[in-house]
C-alpha cells in the first residue's frame, strides 16, 4: 500500500511517501522544509507568515516527493493529512491540498491527529532502511506512556491501545520547547532556543557544573501529572536581571545558565514520565516531539531506565522523526485506514484545538 502523508501544522511543510507491505515496508521519500529562519527575527512562529510559506512550498515538495519515490498519482492508495492540533492558517494549507488531491485523484483520505502521530513516530525506521511493519506491530507497544514535548505541547498520555488514550497531564502554561525558546531569548541566544541552549550547555565542562542560580524544576513533586514551565522562565529572568551587564554576557554565565535550564526541564520530564509508567504498569515509554531531539535528555532518560531495571522499554524516535514530519502522519493514516477510520474530502475539516481525549 502506498500512502502520501502531508503535514503543515506549525512551521514545517512536510510531505512523505510510505510503502507498506507485509515484509518490506519503506519510507520512499520524506521531505521537510523548515521555516525556522523566516520566523527567527520574530522570536517565534507568526501564524499568518507560516500559512503563506506553506502555500509557497507545498506543491514543490509534493513534486519532489513523487519524483524521488518514483510514484505516480495512480499508485497512491491513501492520502493522510494532519487535521490538528496546530495553527489554523498552517493546517488550512495542508488540508486544502490533501482534499484537492483526494477529489482530483479519486483517492481515499484520512485526517490524523498530530500528537498521536508523534507517538507513532516510534515505529518509523531509520531513513533509507527497509523495515518489516506488520499491521499489528503497534500492539507490542501498548499499554504505553507517551510523552510529547514540542514548542506547542507538553502532554503525558496513557495509551492503553490504539485509539484508547487518556490524557494524564499537560502543561498548565508554557510548553517544554517554549520554555527553551523563551529562556534562550532572555540569554540573548537565537531561535529556536532548544538547540541553542543545548549547544551552550554542552560547552560546559563536567567539573564546573555547579548549581548557581538554583533554578526550580516546577511541579516535580506535585502528585498529578501536569507540568508548568513559566516559573522556570521567570526564575531565569530574575537571575539574569540580578547580574551585571558584564556577567550577563560572559560565556561562563551563559553556559552555566543553559546547563541549569536544560537540567531543570530534563529532571521534571523524566521524573513525571517514570512515575506514570510505574503507576500504570505499562509495557513501553514512547517519547516524541521536537524537544526529544535533545541529546542530554535522550542520554539521561536511557541511563535512568537502565538504572531502575524497570520492566518497561523506552523508545525514542530517531532524531529525524522527533520533530514534525509527514512520515509519521502517513504511518498513522495507514493504521486509521486499516481500522476502518476513513474520511471523505467533503466532510474533512481542520481542527486547530483537536484533543486526543
Ligand atoms: O516538534 P517541533 O519541531 O515543532 C513544534 O513545536 O510542533 O518542536 C520544536 C521545539 C522548539 O521549541 C525547539 O526549541 C525545541 O523543539 N527543540 C529542542 C531541541 N531541538 C528542538 N529543545 C531542546 N533541545 C533540542 N535539541
Ligand atoms: Zn509536533
């Protein structure tokens, strides 16, 4: 089965083509155009500009994907497109293109949930490798705890099975990635803040990692599974204002603060996720979202699971599939289709505030 995936929920225009068969599934093409540089001067994603840029890029990317895959429109069996959650002007573009293709090519279409797709990104292979993807392969993952952390979301999800989700907790204010972005801005680092902070933190030698500012890991000890990151951002701002202008600009201060911010975020994410995995006795922990590309987070998460000698398995998508991509949309579309969940282009609508549960 050949599936065309389209993703335009935020600031990445993405098109992918997946071939799924019993013994030899493959990502035939996977193209992502990131608008990061365009939004950079504004310090965050500007929805109207995002929509305009998706419109510019989507057809060229679609063409590239078809060419690279050596797939003709007649070979496509299903179109999968992100319905939400996301920015309305962004979602509109992908949805309009997908619906038009469904109508003109006379192909089935399915609208998928972006957050759920991040969970399914754990089933994608390394690029360029063929992999065996049984229709039922997702069953081995469940029950699972999903932790999705991106620029727009921070959610802890209990997935008892495919389509059986419960939102255990989410951020009450800023998302994890947003916290990286906002604190990076305070420190005068570029956008997106996550990679910038990670790079500064990595420069700090292990011996000089002293907790200087004593930043909080908000809600780390709270009984529920909600998160809050705005307190951390405020603490960074206070500490920054306290320093002399010379110190604020010093390499040492920037590196130390970056390390502390990153560590505070890592601590709270790991702690809550493990608590949830233990409480619900799951089989796997599934990570997803742009922040999961953080190397230190991946390393510490793996080390912690090893140390706990837990019964559950930790799955982390390859770097390429942590952030927004269309391969995960195509894959989830496949599972929807197989379970009989199918839409019709006439009725399919975007849903910017789409929830899992
Ligand atoms: O999933 P994503 O690509 O887009 C959405 O927000 O939907 O996530 C982007 C977020 C940004 O906030 C960015 O700062 C963060 O992920 N991010 C990182 C890293 N790479 C991206 N945060 C920490 N460490 C990273 N290496
Ligand atoms: Zn995302």
